[in-house]
C-alpha cells in the first residue's frame, strides 16, 4: 500500500510510512465519491483509501484484520481463498512471519488515530 501526497499529511494515515504492508483481499474496486480525497492506493486498486470532510473515511483494505484474524480466515475459507488468490495458503505463513507484525501495528495505528480524531 502506498500513501498519496494528501495521505502523507492526513490525520489518520499520515503517521504511517509512505509504503506499508496491510492486509487486502478483494476483487472489486471503486470510483471515488464526489468530494473525496484519495489517500492511498496499490497495484491491486488505485483507490484503497479516501476521506470526505474531516472524519469520514473509506478503506478498501482490512486494517482491522490482525494476523490471528487472517489465519482464521485462511483456515475457515480455504476454497474461496484459493479461488480468489491461488497459492495464498502456501504463502501465508511466510507473509505472516515477515510482514504480519508490521501490518498489525499499522492497523492499530489507523484505528487509534481515527478514534482520536472523532
């Protein structure tokens, strides 16, 4: 995930590094609503996060999904996951080991910053 210039100064996402690991699983994308400021994007979807006004946020990634939640989803929905992201179950342990702690920390930072803002 990569922050846009407005994302780098955003009160919720601005404390994150310019590029950061965060969990995303989706096969859909969206157009920005009228008045939205694009805050983050990725190769999978350019509009991964936006803000409207002071404290209305849209996220198309799962900042709330900790390593434990992702592990549960991987166990509970193996067929769906394999169709959506072939080979994910085999890659998951290494990704959890190398990127999981950082992703968990970024997700928690997003949640705390948003709660602090509202």
